[in-house]
C-alpha cells in the first residue's frame, strides 16, 4: 500500500432489503437536512458501539419503521464497500421477508415498494448502486 494514500475512517452501516409478499423491496427517501437528502436507500443505519449488524437493524427498523423482527429473519445477502470523500463505508446488506407490525415511516420519510427490476429508476447514494444489480439478478 502506498504511504501517500490517505487513510480514512471506516464507517459500518447495516442495511436491509425488506421484501413484501409480492416480491417488491422497500426503499426510503432520505429526508431534507440529512446528507444526500432526496436520494432513495434501503432501511438501516450506523452500528452503535459494541452492536452487531443484526442488532443495529433490529433497532433501526423499530426506530425508523415501527416494525419488529428477529435475528433469524435477517439473512446476510451481500455488502457494499465505497470510498466517500471523508470516510470509507462498509455496508452489509441483509434480506428480510418477515416482521411484525405495520410499516410506518416514523421520521415521516417517503417510502415506496419497488419491483427489483425498477430499482435503478430511483436515485440512490453511490454505495447503494451496486446492490441494485445484485437484488435484481437474484430476486
């Protein structure tokens, strides 16, 4: 590795592709005031100190969408690794088809159920874009 390469902090964010019974995946629009506002993403968030990706997703789904799931319903699928200007994002993506409760956008973010083949029609953060092809081709 070149010593001239700038080292950036690594940020771990867990994300989940929630699939409904019709095979559509849920995406949420980042609200105004947040970085990358207006872009669509998969639900999830940053891991807190000592938290596993699964624990983070269970917490984030409860906080953001008012639903409950358990670790056994979160299937590891793929991951994204992307260098932004001031940090490097490592994002494991899980698939979930089972949860309890009615999905309610707690932070009033826009949400949509989208067929995997149509995900590319939604502007997403750069780290999420490679995940689109994986979901489209697998599901």
